[in-house]
């Protein structure tokens, strides 16, 4: 029998909570805080699904960055509870269309109704969808499909762009014309794979959230273009259960295509076909949650201490875990500091780095123009804080990074080929470019 069920976000926010038996001492907030504190304090290579605390057992599974947690004070098989939680995850996904913090928040009433029908005083009644559909009356609220229009403001290879974050409806068919009539017309086609990475890393180095939103954009400078065939990674899978190819799978939770893209060869060969007009066209959008095949690009190792003169010393070691041939551009580390800071001195590991104390934001901004894969950089900040106390140390962090990774995709998605079915006269130049961008890479201290 189960005492409580709750669903938490990757940050520990309580999205859903249901107490079936009232057996737990203390409030539900204390239980949630206890669980989240225990799970984030674990070493990064240890992820038990069964934990105990003061006679109460926590059993949890994690999907799409969410924690589905059950508590029990009785001698119940943990495998039974894990199976129930996995079926709950499947039901929530089936009813809501997708699984994310947003869809759970929008459909909390539906989830409470599901729990009422699935459990009676903590005892499982049924998890069969065909039975539950006869009792569930609440209509699901479907969130709008994910949109990557904001990625239009991401420059390739460190370049700035003036495109608005909200693209007009005619953006996909907007002509790309040379400045002076036909003079200087470009016989080129560009295919850009752009990804936005969102990460939260716990103080012990455990990734709590790792999401990728990606888009494949086609930019054609040709007045008329024959059919174009685009081959994606053969191991590209939509959904967690699909298996393809022999290499490391690229698993997307969601995938959407432009209406002009032909998909008759997509299922068999992962080939997209399109007849592009002159202009820009977003061919495909995709999203990954948690299941990222490659290592995260950065790790930050902080050390905080008070020196004999009473100043606060903050030592940061930044490690880039990209391949040695890769690099990160425009790396910025924003670190909140105690509000009473009056001065800053620093020691940096290379001369091209810069540091700025931003009094209005109560933060230090560490700027690194370029970081080579496999390298380590360090910075020592000495802060003058009048009345420095142990509570002042709690005001330091979390660190937030932003950066660009040219010629790199964290999802592992690659373009195998870019071909014309019937090559036009004077074969156009074809270019494939990759870039990963992040402005929300949070590391807790």
C-alpha cells in the first residue's frame, strides 16, 4: 500500500501531491524537501530508486526531468511500486500527449483524477487504460507545440544576427535577394543545424536537467531549386523505445516537420525531401530531455573560503569536456555574490579573460572569448565584503553560463548528405553548418 504520491520538477518544485493515508509525520512540504535533499546529495554515479528516512520509504523513477515519487511505511515490494510509477508515467503521457513540467502543470486536475481512480486508500485498483477511460471526465489541456523561433537570434560561429525573436508568419517564404538586382547573386544552399541546450547541475555534479531543443533550417539563394534530399543520422529515433542502426542512438522525445517536407523515405532511411523556394525554411524541429548521448560540455568546480584578512575568496576551475578539436566561443560565467561587496580583485589563468563586478546585478561576470576542448581554466576572485558572515556565503551562486559551440551538436544529430535529385546547371555550392547555443547552463554551488 502507498502512503503518498508526488511529482516534482527538476528543481524540486512540487507539481502534484496526493496523501492517501495521512501516515507521514510533518507536512507534505517537509517530505518533498527531505526527498529532494537526499536525491541531490548523492554522488553522481549513484542513483538508487529506493531510500529510507525515519521509517518511511521513498521509491522514485525519473522521466523527462520529472521525479515521480511514492512513499510507504509498510513492507511492500519496491519492484511493485516501480512498476506502478512507470505505468503512471505512461498514462500521464498518453492522456496529456507529452510529458514535461508544463504539461503536468496544465493537467494537474486530470492527474489527480487519475490517481483517485487508480488508488483507493493507498491500494492499487487498476492501471488499465481501457478501464480508466470510462471514469476519467476531465479533458486534457494540450500545450502548444515547442517553438524554436527564438533560435533565429542565435548567430552561427559567433556571428551576431538582427533577426527578431518573434518571426513573422511569412518568414519561411521570405525571399533572399542580393542588394542590387541580380548583381552578386549567390549560387548557394545552406543547411543549418541549430540547438539550444538547457542544463541544471546539482552541487555534487549530478545533472538534474538536460534538455535540447533543435532545428534544421534551410536557406536557399537559388531562384528555382529542384528537389533536395537531406540524409539524417540513421540512428535518429523518435521516442525512447525505437531502435535503429548500430551506433549511438539519437533519441528525440518530440519531432515536427514543415508542411512542405516529404516524409515517404523518413521511416525507412531517415531522408527528408523538399522543393525549397528562395528564402529560409525551418525543415524540422526536435526536442530531447535528459537522455543526451554526449557528455555535457562544461564542468565547474568552485571553492569558497575566507582568507586571514577577512576577504571572501572564490576559486573557480572551469573544465571543457569537448573533444580536443572542438572549441567554445563567447563563454560567459555569471556568479551572484553577497550584496555587500565593495571591491573585487582577481587572478586569471590567461590574459584574454576579463572580469567585471556588476553592482546592480550583485554578480561577477567572467568572460572567456574562446575555450579549447579538453582544456581547463581557472579564476580566483577576492571580494571585500564588510561584515562577512557564514550567511553571506549562502548568497554566492548558482553560476549561470552562456556559450556557443560551433560545428558541434550535443544531441549527436548529423547530416549524412545534401543532394539534388536532378542537379541544376551549374551545381550550387552546398554548405552544412552546426551550432549549439546555451544561455541557461546553471551550476549550483
